[in-house]
C-alpha cells in the first residue's frame, strides 16, 4: 500500500487463488476509483506477485514484482510503460526486487534481495548503476 501525491491510496491485492488474480486498486477515501489488472496486450496479468509499490514524481506506479523478478512501471492510467528484469551483479543470482522507492529526481531504486544490492534506473527504465558495496544483509 502507498499514499499518492493526490491523497489516494494504492493497494496491491491478491485473490489468493491458484490463478494468481492480482491487481492494484486505487482508493479515494473509501471509494474504489481504479482497478488495474490487465496490461495493454490484454489477457496478461500486469504482475505476477504481490510486492511493494510506490507512485513516482511523474505519477507512474512502480511495483517490485519479486515473483516474476521484475520491476513493473505503469502510467497513471494503468498502462505498462516498461518492465525491468534486472542486471546481474553476481552471475549466479537472479534479480529479486523486494523493495522499491523513488527519489526527488524521479529515479527508481529497486532493492535486490538476491544480490543484496540496489539497482538505480531513470524514470524511463534505463539502468544507471548499482549500489552493491554497502554490506546489506537480508535487505527488505
């Protein structure tokens, strides 16, 4: 769950079923104003897992989908802008984004549990650099 710049709440939800019917719901007060479940191609879930999310400066919704090993970024209308599958800090570790935030410049910072590093992307999903020398243990 996160609070947006407009005061709305964004909440990730799961049906808990085998089919993984996950979605993101926007609430204004107690009123549901948006439900995001399908990407623009139709028939595909926007994301596979339930992970942390945040709204960026440019009103994008950024989700750390640790089950799929991706960061998924949606525009305010719920359309997929891009997916980031990570870069290898360590060749034997798969990208496992467990946390996500944005900074005052709109960069996206994804915490990679597997490699104990932070991936920094620009607001368009271009990889900028790693922070991997900070002795993170069991990051979350």
